C-alpha cells in the first residue's frame, strides 16, 4: 500500500497546499488553556473542570509563572472530588448504556479489497484536495486507485495471514476488536454497569449505520462513544465522528444522550500497561544488551497539512504519549533506555510532506550510530494489523538487520491485555456522569453543553432547521417567501405556455371574456 497513489502525484500534491505553522501561544492562563486544549478535550468533563479550577487558583493573586498543564492534570486526577473508581451511585443511576467502539476496519476476504480501497479513498478526510477538485475528482481517483492497487493489497493480506497462496483470510484486526468488545463488556458488567458493546468500522463491515440499527433494536438511549485510537486525529477519530454526527441529526431513534471520549492517551491504566509490555520486551533481550537497547516508538504518520493547516492535535498528543510512557517506565520499572520517536505508513509523492522522521530513516540512523539492540514500540496501535505484522515485523526488521542491529524485538500491541481492558473500562466509567446530568440544569447554570442537548426540548431533524443564527442567503427574504414566489412564477409560466400552444384553451378564454363583457 506504500505506493497507493503513485500514479496520481498531482492529486496528493494538492494536499501540500498548507499555511505556515502557527506558533503556540506562551505564558499566561489563557495561553496555557489554549495551548493544551487537546489535553483538556481528551478527558471527562469532571477531570477537565477540576484541572481548570486548579490552574485558575494557582494564578490568582500571585506573579509566579503559570504551572505546566501536565502538572495541573496530574494534581486534578488525584482530586478526591472526582471519586474515580468509586462511582457506584452514578453506575446505578445511569441505567443501561451502549458503548460504541470505533475503528478503521479491514477487508474480510481478498475479494473485498477493491471495494475497501474505494471506501478509504472516497473519504474526504483521507484524500485532501481543494474543494472544486475534491468534488470533481474524488470518486474517479478512488476508483482508479482501487482498481490498480488491489492486487498488491491482496498479496500483502496473504503475507500478513501467513498464506502466500491467497487462501482463506480472516482479518486479525476485526477478530481482535470483537474480543476487545467482549472483554470490555464483561469488565463493565463486573463493575455494576449495565453495558452493551457495539462496533462501528469506518471503511468496512460493520459500518456505522449497521451499528446504529443494532443500537436502535436494543433500545439504547445513552451512549458512550470510544474510538480505539489513543490519540485524536482528524483523519481517524474525526472522520468516524463526522459519520456519527450525520446520524445524530437524521436518525430520530439515535441515542438521546451521548458522550465522546476523543482521546485517552494520558490515562494511568493505559500508560501502565504500555510501560509493562515494553519492559517485558526489553527483558527478553540478552542480558548484556538490555541496558543499552534503544527504544524506538513508531506511530502512524500523517501529512503535515493536517497539523500545520488544519490544527490536528495528533502530533502533540503522540509526543506527549511517548513522554508519559517513558516516565512510567522509569518510575515503575527503573528503565532509562535511550529512546526516539518516528512515523510510518507514508505513501504518495515525495513532495507531499509527512510527519518526520520516517521509521525507516530512523532505524538506518540508529544502525549507523552503532545501535545493536532495538526495541520497536507500536505506540499508536492497540491491535495487530498489516501495519504491525507486515510493515514492522518484516519491513523494519529487515532494515534493522541490514544496518547492523543484532537484536531486534517488536513490542506486541495491547490487544486484549487485561490491564489495558481494565483501563478502557475506567475510561468508560469516567464518562458516565456526563450521561446522568440533567441537561436543563446545565443550561440554567450557564454551563457549556453539546448542540444535541437542544434536541431534548425542540424537535430538530437537520442542521438547517436549527436557525440559531441568521442564515446566509444570496437573495430573497425568507425560505417561505422564496417558495411561494417560485411556485407563482412556475404556475404563470406553465399557463402562458399552455395558452400559446393549445387552441382549445384559447377558445375557452375567449368565451370567458365574451361572457364577462
């Protein structure tokens, strides 16, 4: 898939049209809140509110520098008012909830590859073009790529499944997510939460509309949406959430109350599980190499346009994830191995800039610098798929061997690790208070609320019907006036044409005039 769009360089080159990077504001309370908005938005309301209150209190009546946001978040997480892990009353009051896991999806069998690729490259969040070109060429480009690259993708699938002959294939990604959903549901039930898990894939079955139908059949009224991406990106969680947003406004039976956890990379349970499996992988190396082994965190790459032009927080969150995991390794396991961060999965023309350095380039650099033991960490992936099995286990391992790396170990993904599943259950449990709060109480107290809260008090079906602000119109007065004017005009034109071509109608008009004269 790494040459997916090579035949259409001009299309992806358009994605490089980006504005200059915006410097993050520095200093002051407002600057801190703005610069760390992605961290505040990636956590439950209670934790975010507590962090803001602590930050405000630290800045009142003093001239000392504003504390680091992460220090404030760590303090907020320890606040007794949050009662994390002791939500028995909330769990009892919230009733039955649905938990919707979001992911990319993968083809079920080789015959599905062509349609799957078409779905991927039809996504406007993936193929970024100027609007006129996007409208005109998006589908033809997706069709062309799916036709020309399907054979290579099928071969990669067969290699990932260990069957070079192209025999029966079962997506490891889909299977793992199903197991994750089952384990998460059991964990939540054990906590006293009446939960039912659902899965929505972005590009293959089960699609979001299938999950919505399942939720409607189960009469789910409250929903926690949990993307299986630790970090938020417009191209992953953002793309899936846009699809769900359409259902929110067009499906009358969509769960009345819902909350989204856009990112959870900073949760203690996730960090602890990640640090532990890295420590286990380092322990598998020869004893003489454990202390000097280099830990390379490899994340999914992203075109720079998303970060520089669209303000995607993914890069910042990936870097923060690495810092937090490294700190966890030092505090819990006493590991201080050298480490670095790189990105994989780049495709398309070289002139389209992606996040750097690439994992291949970084491995070559490390080998040239004399690194002989390398531990590769899939930092943005929580299940095995082609990016880990094919690109990491085969491609990067071969590059490392060619550069003189004697010991290479790839850290497994968290998948259904019990500590990781327990961390996800805690993320869901932390989100439950948002589902129990009375919306009118939030409105009366002047608190920020989601737009769909209005649906509880006014019948709304589409965004155009909200009319919360004056609607832009190229001409005319109101929609009703334009409708009446248009119908009168069409009736007049129709009558005029009819009278000019039908002699019978002309005779009737002449008789009518004679009777009235």
